[in-house]
């Protein structure tokens, strides 16, 4: 979906001046985390009620899985990828990487291939490092929208 809002009078900003962000879907992560936690609680209740030690294993695995998924809810306020008129910033593990448009060897949006989700790939200036940001069901942006938005921001860059 392309944002075609007119310039705000007196602001000097156009729609392409606004940053493009890729974020996690908070509701999806919360729903999956709470569902896993609910099933873990069910297994724990069965294990306690039937005094069956083997039922504690799926309870523990699902509880750990729910904690991992709910971690995504906590991090959902922070974008995974931001592109603006100057360049891009993206998550790299626990830190951030920022590159100006002129500092990138390449940036492309790769479509979904088999079980692999679509991704935005940014190649460092020396070509040694490739940074990626996911696209798809777990994020708020489709691959098609990302391709359009990245192209809109890269073309006017005066660098």
C-alpha cells in the first residue's frame, strides 16, 4: 500500500520523508505466547492430577516456548528495520546497524522461497557482511510493500 498523502502545509515533509518501518505483529506474538502458556498449564495440571512425570516434559517445553515467543511482545515496540531519506537502520542481534544509502553495496527485497520468509537484505560496503530483516506473517509489512517503500526512499537520496 503506497502512502499518497499530500504535503502538510508548512511542514516541508512529503510522504517519502517519513521513515518506513518494519515491526513485529504484537497481537500474533501475544496470541501464540498465551496459547502455548495455556497448553503448558493444561499439561502441568494433567501431570499433577495424574501424578505422571512424563507429562511434565511437554509442560516445561511449552512453558519455555511461550516465554521465548512472549519475548517478541516485549521487543515489539522497537522496529526491526527503518528506512528514511538518509539510509537504513536495522537490528543486528542485540544492537543496531546503520548505513547511508551511499554506503550500501546493495539492498534488495527477496521474496519467500519455500519455507524461508521474504527478507530485506542489505550488503555492507565491503561486501563482507549481509544484514537481513524478516518480512511476512510475523511482521507488519509484506514483501511487495517493502520493495516499493525502499525504492521510494533510495531514489531521492542525494548521496
